[in-house]
């Protein structure tokens, strides 16, 4: 996979995160009839998106290849389809994803869980 493809995939994911954050924020400000619990729930979701975004992109916990694999999986590609792109088997993709999830979890916990 070319570096430009990895960069494109990463940017597409970041755009989706920004759109989701805007969507939640707009919903928060549009609905004057929300009760405080609903408002707090939206604030928490926005905060969690920010945290997840920082773990994925700012922490350096994942390589570009790992980010590209996660992005493709989030876009609905099967393990086999991703494997064809990276010239490995679906079992190897599954293993890489498991490693990525573990790295993300460890990084998240080290940054945000006391």
C-alpha cells in the first residue's frame, strides 16, 4: 500500500470523526427541550470521541499500516478483503487487529484512566 493511500484513509477517518462531533454538537444546541441528562450524555460522547481521536492519531501508538487496517475494517471491509490489499491472509489481519485493539486500550487507559 502506498503512503498516499494510507494518508487518504487516515484523513477520511478524521473527517468522519469531525462530522460526528459536529453532528452531536448541533443536536445538543438544536434541542432546547433536552433534559440535563441528555445534554450530559452528548457532552460525554463528544469527549470520548476526542479522547479516542487523540489515542489513535496523536499518541503514535499505532503505525500507519495499523491505522489503515483499522480504517478499512471500520468501513465494512472483511478480513479477507483487507488481507488481499496487504498481501496477507485473513488470520494475519485478525491478529493485527487484535494487537491494535490491545495497543489502543493500553494507551487509552494510560492517558485517561487513573
